[in-house]
């Protein structure tokens, strides 16, 4: 699942998953933002699945390690 990392105005790294509407998080570093967006994605998916939405078949959630 693609994750977009950008620099926020406050110096934090902002992480967003475009395929999950509203799934945004941040962290002090790229690594922290990546950990936080994974947790946010799990919560978004849980909430969205309760409403009948499913992750498109071409996407999956995997463990990803990102260097700082």
C-alpha cells in the first residue's frame, strides 16, 4: 500500500495513505511517521470494514523497515 511522506511546516514528517481516505499521521522522523501511519492504517481499516468498505484486492499491508 503506497505511503506518501512529506515534510510538515512544523518540522515533523507527515505520512498519508492515499488509498485510505483520511488516513494521515505524523512523526518527528520518517521512521516514527512510518510506524505511526501503520497503526493509523490498521485503525482506519478496522473502522472502514465495520461500514462495509474493503481494501482493494491489489493492495496489502506488509511490514516495512525504513531507515531514518
